[in-house]
């Protein structure tokens, strides 16, 4: 079960070229080393934080789009299918 959830989540990974949000990936990948280069002492930590922040913002935006879609479209359809 956990493997399926991880596989599903990777489809929306902005840094994965084959994912749904792959258009955001190049920007995140360019921003992370640039920020890391500005702070040489903690380069790897800064790059990791910038990459995580970019992916987090992408996830919030994707969620903001999907939640209304689920409530307004998928939930009513599911109610029709199940008879509830």
C-alpha cells in the first residue's frame, strides 16, 4: 500500500521530468544551486531547503486546485454512482 502511495505522489513531483508538474521543476532546479552558491558554508543545506520550499509551494497550489475539483465535481458524481 505504501509503495502505491509513494508512486502516486511521484507523479506530481515538480522535479521529476515525467511528472504532471514537471514545468515547475526546471525553475526549482535552477533556484536551488543559485541559492546554495550564495551561502557557500551551508551550500547543501540551502539547496535542499530551497528545493523543498519550491516543491512545497507547488504542492499547495496543486492542492488548492484539486480540493474544489473534488468537492464540486467528483463528490457529486460519486454520490450518483453509489446512490448516496
